[in-house]
């Protein structure tokens, strides 16, 4: 039986970042991903520049989309439109996540894709973990376990059952990739705040590069029910507003999850030497509309907590809870003050009017302060 200091399930963002920083500490680390990489992942793939600081490596140009996003155009329920310059990283999750997994491997972690976590059993001196790869079963032993398997969180649910989850789906996210002629600008991220399009935050349009090397527009939204109805309604609005012609949808993608976004038990960091990272920890933040930065930071801090646990001779969760205090507080605050409670556009506009100035000032100052903060003390934006 092979033995490891750290076992990590999930090859998206939190898992590979955790694996890299565990390996850098000389910890024998195994990272597994159930799919073969690169694999499709429904996600915006848009991030703030401080994301690279958290990862600790520059993203290679061939892992980025052709178009650099440098502007945001926001459409409000009352019809007003505002725009501003804001640099962003733009990538597709399939090639980006593959790079992260290979990066962790280059730093010394062992990486296996096409490897499915089956179950675990606690034993003397560690945890017995059952894996399946290519039809073959294997049991390994690890001192620490990190669950980075996203909003379905397989290890978390074996530990804690359905706390923080709800029966059935909790809404869905849907994207259409399309080509068209018209007035959309490839350097702009378009945000539309309207409860008829999205009942949690904003609907979106942006430009991405697919595996065939060509650039496509993406129009998408999220909603608790009738997702196709709401996206088609939004798409019709975009077509008319930007005078789109020769529209051709080339791909559709989406996902749903059972994690309850409003449940106080959604955020759970783990127990003893079991640590949750990224969406598995409930760090998905629909108010911010982004979660990859929080996933990367939680992965990095989980690795640091494991290193500290050996020095302090304490369970890793104690150090992890301490290191994650600010990020958890920000996520909880946004969870309580988010826009999902707005049932009308009038209520949503009032909510935005109340918080937009504060958010703008927060963005302005924190983005500048992040330049001087260490990677482990980055403040998530917006």
C-alpha cells in the first residue's frame, strides 16, 4: 500500500494549487482527477490579475484566450449603462485546469487523471482511501485529506451527510457559444442586472477561444427555474441591443448543483485532518460572480495549514480555520447581503443603488492594496 502525507481529490483549481504548495513543503502528495484532462468545465474563466499572485506562477500565453478583456460594461435594471476599464485574465477552464495539474506535477506532486475517489475509512495513523482507475481498484493511505471536488463535494458528503445541500437541484447555469456579426466588442465583459434574466446576480456576454482555435461569443445566465426560458429571453435582448445578425449557436453547456446557497451550513472547512477547499468548502459566492480566486487561495492556505499542523502537533483544521478567517467572513457577508432575495427589478435597483458606490470604492482601494499584500493575504474582489 502506498502511503502519502496528503491526498487531494479534484483537479480543478483548489486541488492543483493545494498540491503544488504541499509538494513545495516536501510533503508526499497525491492529486487525483476523475476525468481525463483536459476536460470541459462550465465556468466564465475570467479572473482578476491578483489571481496569478495567489497561484504563484504566470499563466502561459498558450493557456489564455486570444482576446484580452480590459473593459466592463454594466447594464442596470433602470436602463442606465456604465463602463470602465478593468484588466482581466481570460482563459478556458479545460486547458487552464490541465496546466494547473501539470504545474503541481512539475513541483513534485503525483498526479493521476481518470482516477475516481470511491470511499475512505479512518485507520490508525491516517486514512485509507479507495480509488478506481481504468477499472482497477487501489487503496492508499494518507495522513491528510483535501476535498476539492466542487459543489458536489464527495468527501464532504461522506463526512457530513447533506448538511449545506438540498434535495434536487438548486437552479442551473447555462451558456450558449455562438458566432455573429454586430456591435459586440471582444475586449469587453458585458453584465446585465435584471431579475428577468438572472435571479442571483448578472447575466453575461464575453468572448472566448475554444479548442478549435477559433473565437466565439458566450451568452449565459443562471436561474433557479426555467433556465432555457430565461437565457433565450436574455439572448433575444442582446441580439436586438447589439444588432446581431447571422447568429449561429455552435455549443451549449451548463450545470446544476445541490449546494444550498442561502444555507448557513453551506460553508464548512472540514474537521481534524480533513480539509475542504474551493466550492467543496462552500466558498462559491454568487454575489461576487467569481469563485476561482477563492478556490485558489483556499487551496494554498490548506497546504500551509497542513505544514503548520506538523510543526504545532495539532489537527490541520485548527490552523486552516485561523488562516481562512477573513475569506470565510467575506463569503458569509456576501451570502447574507446578496441580490437573490430581490424579486423585482425595482428591488434589485434599490439593492444596487445602496451598495454600488461602496463596492466601487472597495474595488478601487483593495485592487491597489492587493499589489502590496502577500499572496496569502489577497482580498477577493469585488
